[in-house]
C-alpha cells in the first residue's frame, strides 16, 4: 500500500487531523489545575499593564531636565513605596525617594538609581544624568486594557499561568483531554504481573504508551493485550474506536499473524499510509475508522516509542486543541564520527551530554529496535536525514529529546 517518507507521513497526519476539524469540548478548571492543558478561551488584559507608570529601580523620581548639569542638588519631598502613591507632585529641582514597583509621582518623568546619588538630610546630590522615561515603564506600555494576551489553542505552561494570574483569572476554560485507547497485540505478550513462560515477553509497550500519553496530558485508556486472533482483535478494536484516538502496537508487519490491518479493514477503515521510510519504525499504519483516527505502531519497543514521539505526539497536540503541532529538535555537536547506509530517516537512541554552551551527542550501542536495554544508555534520539551516509565528529546534528 502507501509507503511515505518521514516528511510526507508527518504532513499526512497533520493534514488529516486538521481536515477532520473537530474542536474538543471544553471544561472549566481552577487556574492551578490548568497547567499542561490547552486554553479554550481568549485571555484579555483586565486593566492597563502596568496600571501606573512603574519605577524599575530604587532611587529618586526626578524631572530629567533638572539633572542635565552635574552634580545637581535636589530637594527631597518625601518617599513612595510599592503599593501606595505619593500625594502631590514634583516641581522644578524637587525629587521623591522611590522604590522599585512604586508609581512615579506626577511631575517626575525619570528615576535616578540610588547608586548615583548622595543623601544629605532633605537634599539629594545627583551624580548621573537620566533621559526622560529612564527607569520608568509607562502606563499601558506592556498591554492596554482589553488587549488579547493569550489566544485559545495555546498550551498552558508556567508563563501562561503567570499571565492569567496577573489578569485575575482564578479559573479558566480548557479543552477536554482526548481519551486514547491502547491495545498492545501479540500471543507472546503477557502482563507485567504475570510470570512469562520461556518464550513469552512482558508487555512493555502498553506501559510506555500509557506513560507517553500521560506526558501529553491526555487520558490513557488501556484495554489489555489482544491475542493474535481476528475475533479478539475485532472486539477490542471496536471498544478502542470509542475513544478519541486508538493506538495499537504490534501485528503490523508482514508476518502470518500480523492481523491488525486486516481487522481494521473489516471495520471499513481508511488507510492513509501503512509504511514510513524511517528507522526504526518502518511498519507504521495511520488511518481512520468509524470517525476515529488510529495508529498501528510497530511492536518492537523502540519503534513503538519513536513512532509515538514522531507522529502520535503531534496528532495528540491537534486533538487536544493546540493550534499547531511543531516537532522541535535540539541542535548538538556529534561526539564521534558516524557512518551508515543512507536511505532512511533515522532516529537512533543516543546520549546527549554537556551543558548549554557545549551540547554533544553520541549514538549508543544498540542491537536494533527490540533492544530495550539500550534505553538505559540513551536519553534522546539522534535524527539522521535520509541522504546522510557519514557525519563527522564536531558537526551540528538534530536531536529529539526523550
Ligand atoms: P510484531 O510487530 O507484532 O511482529 O512485534 C515485533 C516485536 O515486538 C516482537 O519481537 C514482539 O514480541 C515485540 N512486541 C510486540 N508487542 C510488544 C509489547 N506489548 N511489549 C513488548 N514487546 C512487544
Ligand atoms: Mg506480534
């Protein structure tokens, strides 16, 4: 069927979900519970920001024109601290002692930092000139009352929390979290509590997917492991399609017991692609059935994880109500020469080290996409473009963090 490049597949996921066009329902949450959710309403300024001309320094509020000749002696009329105002105004050669965050008194247009003054009773000697407006934030210069401060569709992080607090929003309307059904498949897969037989393996994909769904602030709906039997798979897929997104793992390769696509087809599924030219994760299925999008993720644990990050994460961003779903890579220098056969876009388990000024990354040793133990040595994925055959140590490369 349709095997796409990484970029084509990514664009297909985004375009299909966009064109389906559903907007999630909303719910109201206390501000402090809204972190990580997507804003469902616009946030406006409820007053001017700042609401008064605000001093950004401790010092003396002055008329800038009075301190052009230095040193200059001014008469100090009093003080003003944050939270109150000076009653009265400043005339020629007068000043008022002022603290950071306090309103600049009428008549003054600048603040001289205390470091550049000497106090002598009621007199203040100023040793540095200021220009009009210096160390003062004019009323309404950050935002005007009624201005749009945050658009709906924005993920709420601490900055948005601070902004909403500053406009008095103690509760906020957010998009409901998508419910994401998770069905790992495979006759050999047993639950974590069970003791696996000699040829069985434990269900790690159900757990990594659960954790990844949670990390996207969505609600995981684990439906248990499906056996490689059409009737069981069909029952569970029917259940899974009741969620907002269905994730299956395993059963999407060419093996005799890879039944996921066959069973989905019996549900009248539309398939947008069933392979992507990436490593790991080539057998990746994306489609829609009964109005619900689904991914058939490859069963090998690293493939399951990587394809989630590359394709499911952006899908969930859109289904969560986010306005856009960019996939962001960090840049780091490759620590060791890297060579490989070109052709596929690769996302290889790698170790990112160093601090912000010298990030370096190296591919860790791994035995392929089933090598779950290699995750212990890795904390990211090195992104290698299709055409790259060799990357030299010291070159800048792209890294997807984990
Ligand atoms: P499949 O795509 O079904 O052929 O599976 C590919 C590989 O991934 C096989 O070695 C499976 O045993 C393994 N695998 C499949 N599902 C899981 C799972 N839920 N947890 C861990 N490994 C799995
Ligand atoms: Mg299988």
